[in-house]
C-alpha cells in the first residue's frame, strides 16, 4: 500500500493557499515524521489529508487511486486519525470510546455488535491496555488517553494512521511508551504519518522526515539526511549541535550506525 | 476473564436500572389517575374502566368516574408523558450536538419563537387550534433563522449556532413583550400571560392526536440514530475522521429535536427545565452512552413531568401553572445534581 500526495496545495480558502507543491509518499510499515515551526502548516496539511478541509489542488492517492470521491466512511476505513487527547464533554467509558472506531463499518441506525466488541478487544490487547477498559475515559492520564485513542483508530482497521503530535503534553515516560507503540504498529505493516516538535523523535522512530517551511516543503528524505544543523537553523532559528551518541539503535528505522541527538545551543 | 465478568455484571446492573425506571413509570402512570380534585377513584376502577373500553366488563362504578378518567385525566396524563419524554429526548440530543451538557432544547430559540407565535395568534383573536399551530410554526421559523444566521458565522459551527440562537431568542422575546404591551389588558394580556406559564389543564385528546404526528416524526430518527450521537459529541473533526458526515447528521438531529420541542410547547406552553435537568438525572443513573441514555431519559422525562403535573393539579385549590412548578422543582434539583457531580459508571 502506498499513500501519496502529489502536487498538493492546501489551505482554507482557494485564493490563500497555505502550502504549495507538497509531494510525498508513505508505504506500508513506514513512519513519516513531519517537522516544522508553529504555524508552518502542519495542522493544515493534516486536515487536508483527512479530508476535513477540501484539498485545493493536487491529488491524494491510496495505491494510485484518488480518494477525492470517497465518502467519509470510506476514508475512515483506510485512514485512522489520532488527535491530541482532549476531554470530551461527557463521561464515556474507555470501551465506549474505542467502539467509536467502528462507526465507519456500522449502518446508519446501528450500534456496535458483538463482532465490533471483539475487534475493539483485539485493539486493546495489541496495545496492552486491558487494565484501562473498565475506567472512565475522562479519568485517565494524558498518556493513557493517547493509547485509548490509538486503540480507537486501530478499531477502524486502517492502513494508515495519522497522528497530530502524539507526544505533546506527555511526560518523558509516556512519550517513550506511545512512541514505542507507534513503532510496533509500523512493524505490523501500518503506514504512520505523525507531526512532531522533536527532531530527536524523528531520529529514533521514523523512516522518513518531511520538513515544512514558508508554505512548502523544505526537504524530505531519510532523517539522517534531512535533519541537519543547517536545516534546524532554517526551520526553527535555533543553533543546534547534532551529536552521534555511539548508542546502537534498537530499531533499524533510521539505518544509521548510531543514534543522533540534537542539542540546542542558542 | 475477571474483566469480562465485571463487564457482564455492569450490563446486568444496567438492565436492572432500566427495569426500575420502567417500573416507576408504570406505577406513576396508573397512580396519577388518583390525583386531582375529584376523589375516590380506586386504581381497580381505573383498570376496569380501561378494560371496559376494549371489551365490556361488568362493573358498578358511577358514570362520572368514567368521564373523569377517560376524558379529563387520561388526556392530561398522556400529554404529560409525551411532553416530558419529548423534551427530555430533545434536550439529550441537543446536548450531544452542542457537545455541552448545559444546553437545553430552547437554546436555538424554539421556546421564544413559540411564545411569539402564540402571542401573535392570541393578539389577533385566533382560536385555540390556531394558537397551537402558530406557536408550532413560529418555533420552527425561529430555529430556522438561528441555523441560517449561525451557518454564516465563520466560527466553530456549534458555537456559531449558540450565538445566533441567543440573538434570535432575545429578538422573539422582545416581540412577545411588544405583543403584551399592545394587548387588551383585560382580556388578551392575561391569556397570553397564562399561555406563557405553561399548563396542561385544557388539553384534549384531539390536541394530543395532532401533536403525536410531529412528535413521532421527531422522535423516531433520533432514537434510531442515538448511538451516532456519542461520536458526534466528540467534536467535529474527530467525528468526521471516524466516518460521520457531521453536517448532515447535525442538521437531522437539530431538525428532529426542534420539531419535538415545538410540538411540546405548542400544546403545553412554556415548560422549562425538563430538557436540561432530565438528561443530567438520567446520566447519573445509566451513564453517558446515548444508546442507553436516550431511552432512559425519555421514560424519566415522562415520569418527571407526570409527577410534577400531579402536584400542579392537587397542591392547592387553584391550579399551579406547570411551567412555574417545573422551574421551582427543576432549579434546586439541577443545582443538587451539579454539586454531587457523580455519573454512573
């Protein structure tokens, strides 16, 4: 499976595009990390990929088939979206929230059946969160909520997962927990597109990095090639020293000899 | 395994709770025939009178019992159940659409519009039926205006709707005040005022039959779509990404809830608080999942209004307006619920 955007133009109004000439593709099992300063257009790009705002020009394809004519349910059966964890106004149980992932498979007047509960159980088992199932979603910590939202997206049985800064607002431990799960999911064959504020995460977990700047792509490619001291200076206006740690990567994602980290100097 | 057991236990508990809710409703329903100024009709007599309608049984109740039970109390009890259930259903649905548990069914101007419609009809000396029709239509028009204006405000769609609802409501209220100011103070002003207070005392079986049509039109889709309301309440972007055509669903839910509210108000007058309090009460008993919450809210709403109406007609020698009593009961009750702030798990 290949998910791709060709010659994408994204924005809220046709006469004021925010992003132009966006080209990238992600294959099964790949993690694409999108980096860019606040306001660089990451959220706009995400909304366009999910069909939340119409794409102004260009074409989004899954296996070379344009998804422009797809219904929301069809999109939801292929692309799972994991928003930043927020508090819903009503206190649903964790299972209720995960079962919402089945919406795209249910008839208009239907509610989740036994089969749907079994699919939800699979997602729960995959993420190892059965301890949370009987709790109220609102009572969970930020990291736990993020895992529940990932489980909900998995219940959609998607081929692609899109995550909007999955580690924002999480503590150090929860960040690693969520990122490890993301890595596992990619190994199971899912394509993952995530936005991040941390170049280090791209080094650790992603196969590709896409850097956004000034309404377009600054560069795209393997993290070791595109995340450099120069590109970080251009993107974030921060002087950075990138250091090879000498630690062997646990994951072959980056095909680097050792893990790199960024140390901001300015 | 242990977790499966607790989940099964929870499902069983929910079933028990629903049974209790239904049982309380049935007891209240038949018990309500005993309330009112005409005393001494036993429950057994009530049952016999109803059975007698279907296949004649031998009984020795006075003829007047039959009149009171069938033509005075029955319409009123049915009206209370229907209006209470309809307002609770509309309130629960509105709260899901607006992602806000503090929303009531009149947030988009349904009540204010209906008041204006009724005041206008009374002012022009139309008959009782036209007052109801005018209230119903104006209520729909008011909500239509809110939606039209709200769709043009470039903001979060539910916030935009609430803003335009406030605007339409206050406009309609101002027009009601104008009608009251211009109305004949001896004849029409009191009629308008009493209509606005809300009462079920003049309701007839014909009113109910006519109101049943819009109520069914509003209620059936909401009941069928109820699980989707969970998804819609997570917010627009999430609901869309989960596969829901949010714009269409929101339109259907608002339209159906508005029809329910308009139909209720047009026959019962302004009856506040039911649509706000009952969803909360139901949530504390059965939880937030609309799949179970909606049926529970409908039945509890019916029971609640039935109970309040019983008090309205028996507390004092003069009938207390129902809308006044729902507010007197509803406001402190709501505050208590808020202060306790617990939801069923």
